[in-house]
């Protein structure tokens, strides 16, 4: 992977880069990045997320005439409670010679942004959030790199800041429950929610809609069209999909419907389905740096013959990545069994931690 590092001038928060440079980088390696740094913040922009050809046509120019303008500006922080840093407004626009421009807001991939603070950040409770226009916040995956740097991952441009947030539930806290650590870490990062404010209900089976929602939040994905009508049984009025989370993971190619116009958001998700979705998420993020224990094989499970042929490579992959395990009491996988909310927390935490989206 090739990178081009650019640092803004002293006191400046914006850089201008000829689109021909990013286009040449993309032609050589589609995974190339522009890494822009500016006092206390940085932005890693994959060159593939900017469609200069389409934007040039919209602006009535050629792509060779375009410039990329990337800015990281400190802004007033209107959020309240638990603030750990200033807010930084990350913006990308594509500009024509006549001054006309197009904002690049939806990136389709969770882009890395970093904020450096003067504080020592707690990895368990520090959460990056997108500051919305109405003053509310949307949590984003956050990895604390060292003592004072927070890496934030999200698929749209906006203003971001850091807050402190810790969460546990009465039905898992200090009871020696095996899933407590995973649930608390994800809940503190605002990736998973309880069934109520006090209860997580770890043993309840998770649904396809709920699994899609936690994947979307865990990967920092937002839909280009949250109100997509691709599925007749999906609506943003549904609790797990109020922000279009299902559309976000469908757009990313991580999740599919049943092929009959339905998604089945209230259907319980099987362990096969969960493994397939996580495997596709690995492909979407890029799995080159994920360590696999290739000594582990799907045939290790006593009931592996009941795992469908289509699911086997996905099950084996997430098993090799050590995101998902079998049941030790009888060494079975139980492919058609449901996936509990606690099991989901463990699978998702192991995945996100391995790709450094959370600590």
C-alpha cells in the first residue's frame, strides 16, 4: 500500500492536492492513501473513495482540471457532558478551476481520522462521536493509540469530538458472567445497547436486523440511502434500523436479503449466517493484516457435516481468526443454532479489536 503524507502549513487547516496525483496513485494501487496532518489531527483518505470522473462531468470540466481540497478545522463544540477534546470538522471537496465545487460527504468506507489531546485517554471509556447539526451525537468506532491519540473510523465527513462514556448492566455486572467483558466494552463504546437501560438480556437470541445494526455501528458505516426500499419488510421506524443501519451493511455487501424482496429483520440469526456476515465484513475492511491460525479447520467440529457447503469457508475463516468458537462440552459448532446477544458481543469485539477499531 502506498501513502502520500502531506502536512498543512503552520496555522493552516487546509491543503489542496491536484486530482491527477490521487488518480495516478489509484491507478498504481487502489488501496493508496493520502495522509494529511494538521496541528493535533490527521486524516487518512483512500484515493479510491473520490470519483473524480463523475464529479468532473457534473462540474462540466475534465478530471485533470480538478483539485482535492481537504480541511480539518477546529470548531465550536456544542455538545455537553464528558468532553475530552475540541471538535474537528473534517471536510473533503473537489474543486474546478472556476471555483465551483462538490462536497464529498459519503465515503462508503470507514475512513480513519485521528485527534490528539493534551489528556491521557482511557481506552475503555473514550468514545469518538460525530457532532450532528441538532447537537446530538452519533458514536463512531474509536481506538486509543498510545496515551493521547484517538483514531476514529466513520464513512462520512463531519465534525468529530471525544467524550467519556462507561456502561454496564445489572444482569451481567460483577456476576462472573463469561460475556461481561465483551458486553461492557462494546456498550461503553455505544456499539451495543441493552434491551432496557438496566438489562442487557445476554441469553436472548439476536435477530438479523439487530446483528446488522451492531455491525454497522461497529464498522462506522452509514447508508447513502437510509430509506432504501430494497426490502418490503425493512423500515427506519424499526428500533434496530432507525438510522438505516440495514441499508448501510447491505450497501457494503456484508449482508444480503432472502432474494424475495425481504430481509427478515425479526428472524433470529443462525450461527452460519453470523459467520458469513463477519467473513464478508473482513473482505470489506481488508483482511490482509488479520492473523489466521490455518491449523484450525472446520472439520475440527464434531458436527461439521451439518455446516452447509456454502457456509463452510466462512465458518472456517472466522474460526481461524478466533472470532468464533465451538461448544467445548461436546466440540460441536451447531450451525443452525441461534446466536445469543452475548455471543454476538464476543464475536464482534474480537473482530473489531483485531482490526484496531476498538481497544
